[in-house]
């Protein structure tokens, strides 16, 4: 599988949109990689998976699918046969039968638990459930490429060779 044949599709986390991948998209596109940010409506897991699958249907060739945070659960449920690899960027990776909530239960609540504010409006697709916002004075920008390097394993490597790679073997500096 040559990189020029691959489509990289990036799925954003729950408190972001596709623009959070801007630096990643720029870096991959500079290396002639076909890269797309899939818009997720963030209305429900089922809606997000359906939206992601529609985005995947618009691509060509083999797909490398990456998800950040909540989107790890979304990419795990994507079903197109052309998905050849899943990449989890500090993402949820629920096992079969687990939910996003059950994966998080063993850990202390995230800062979002104390920094969100419910609106008086129902969340889209969630009648009776408030749409949530982050308190503006406690919000900070998140850029998935800010604190991490992107590592790409060359396509011509065997599975064993890929597994043996270290962080110093392959890197794309942003």
C-alpha cells in the first residue's frame, strides 16, 4: 500500500471540530498525503459513526482512520472495508461491550466535569438533555498536534517491522 494511494481521515474529539487538526492536515498534505477532517455532529455516538461512515464513503482507496479523545470510540465502530488502520490519538478505545462512560468510570472526573455549563436548550438529537458549553474563563485551545509528533510507519514494512519501530525511527516534525 503506497502512501499516495492512502486517504487519511481524521475525526475530532467531543469538544472540538475538524479545525483542531489543521496543523496535522497541513503537514500531511505537504508530503502529498490525501488527508481529510471528518465533521462529526456530536449529537450521539450513533449519529457520529453514521457521519464518519458518510465521510469515508467520499474517499478513495485504502483508509487510515485517526481519532482524538471521544472519537476513538467513533472510529472503532466505523465499518467500511477499506479502513486498513486505526490510529488513536489520546483517544478512548472501548473494548467490545464497553461504553464511553464505562471506559472513563475508573478514573477521576475530567476537568470538563467541573467547567461545563448547561444551556437552557436541548442538545441536538437529545431531547431533554442540555447542550453543554465550557466556561469561557476555563477554556483553553486544544491542538492535537501541539504536544505530539506525528509518527508514520513506511507502508513497505511488514507487521513485525512496524511493531519494532521506536519513536526515533519515523517522525514528521510539525
